[in-house]
C-alpha cells in the first residue's frame, strides 16, 4: 500500500526536517565559536555576541521544527519571547538556578549575566533564522509545485 502525502503534509515534514538540520548546524557553529573562537584569534566581543546570535537562531529553528505549520511571523514572535524570558531569568538568583548556571549546560542554555545587548543579539539571530526559514520554505514550495505539475 502506498501512502500519498498532501503537499501541505509533505511541506510540513520537510520544513521540520530542514529546521532540525539547520538547528544542528547552528549548534555546531555555536559550540565551535564558544570553544575555539578565542583560540582562533576572534575577539571576545565576536565570541560572546556571535554565540548569542547563534543561540537565538537555534531557538527559532527549534520552534519551526516543533511548530512547522505556524507562519514565520508567529514563530519569530514566539522565539523572541522565549529569548527575552530566558534573558530576564538571569535577574533571578535562586541558589539552585545559580548552581545550574555555573555548569557548562547552564551557561550555554541560560547564560549567566543579564545584558540588554544580548536581546539585540537575539533579535539579530532570530532575523537570521527567519531568513533561513523563508529561504527553505521557498525551496520546498517550488519542489512541491514541480512535483504536482505534469511534465
């Protein structure tokens, strides 16, 4: 039995897969920047804010993967809300939360020190995520149309 997927379902699955692939690439770039950036001679500014930009791009791409039917504007709004909430959470200092922030996972996921400049970097990262998403959506839409049109 052959199961035929509608163009919307096919596009949703492709969008999810492409968003996950993009998120993995962004994570790899972020970790490389974090661990090797200074050693490669990049400035601390580039390492810090480049990491924040990549973190926000990852958040956007993961939201696309989780909510593939949501339009990019809504995903972008959700991603910036998550980023601002995570940044604002740095103003909360519970012992267990501060202990988690001292771990590598805590530093990478939540960060340590509140900064309004991080929110600017997050906005840039989300705009990059939107650009990637819209480009991938255009490719998927074109491929779906080509499959539907008779040759």
